[in-house]
C-alpha cells in the first residue's frame, strides 16, 4: 500500500497569507484547520516510520517546509492504494475535493497541470548494461530505438541538460544515472518525444503529477519490443 503523509499545519501568519484569496474573516480563520499533503507517496511502512520519527527532512527541506503541527494518520489511511500511481491519483483527488472548501477544513497544496512526459535517446552502449537488458527481455541485438522515458515540470531542453551534465558545485544532482552514462548529448538528436509519444489517448503535455506518472509508465511499457528498449523510473 502507498499513501501521502498528511499533516495539519500551524496557522502562522505565513500560512494565513497563503489563503488571502479566500478573504476569510478573523472568525472564519480561527475556526479553520489547514492540511498539507506530502508531494511524494510512500509505502505504508515508511509512512509509519516517518510518523513515529518525525524526521521531516525526508519530506521537504527545512527552509521550504510549512509549519507542521500534527500528523493526520487517518487521512493518510483514507487515500492509501495498493498501486503507487493510484495513490498519487487519490492524493490529487482529495486535494481537489478539499480545495473547494471556503471555510473549515482547508488544504495548503494545489494540483497543478505543469508536467510533461518526454523520450530521450540512449546511445547503443546501453545494451551492455545488465539492468537495462533485464528490463527489456524482448530486445534483440542492434535495436533501432533506445530511449529514456521521463516526466518533468521544466522545458525539455532544461531537463535534458540536467540529465547529461553534472550540476554546478553545491547544487543537487537531478540527472538520472542512465542518461548521464548513456544519453545522447545533442538535444536535437536525443529528443524523440514527438516521434514516439504520440498515442492520442495518452497525452504528454499539461498533465498533473499523477497523470504524468501514468503516461510515463504507459509509454515505458508499451514501447518495449524487439527493436525498442526503454528505461523509466
């Protein structure tokens, strides 16, 4: 089972400013409670450990962290799902539902449509990677297409650069190791998004996080063949 960690927030002035658009009266704000849902979902065992340890550095950086008050384990349980991607959809559905509230129980998060899915080409050397071959059992020698399928809220050019080149000193490395080792460096030659991700039933632009994860998995699995190898997280 997978779920988001749900936490009730302290109603600090900063949190109150987050809801300025609601134009709440002082009385309405006093009666409100504010929930925050972790952006990632975790297996239930990890959720239980985090709830006990309160090691919030796992969830978010301290300087970006909203002021936590207490864990709402009942909410985490209510949106738990056996499939990880279904848990992301359950998280977004609950945030969307709570976002309609103007008073009472409020939600700090927003569901944004700012994700896209992409396909970047690998060079032929990736066929020497045992883990890649294991993920692509149908693949024959000298395959025609080898691609990394991913999702991002950045432009494709920015994401490709993150994958292929190390970050500036002191910055977090957001690139995937497979792309760093085997990705085609020329963006124009690497970008296979339009050529491969073109199922009209599975769009790849203007997606929520959950929709992007589902599309990533769809293309990562459905493109696999004797002539096409894929890798996705």
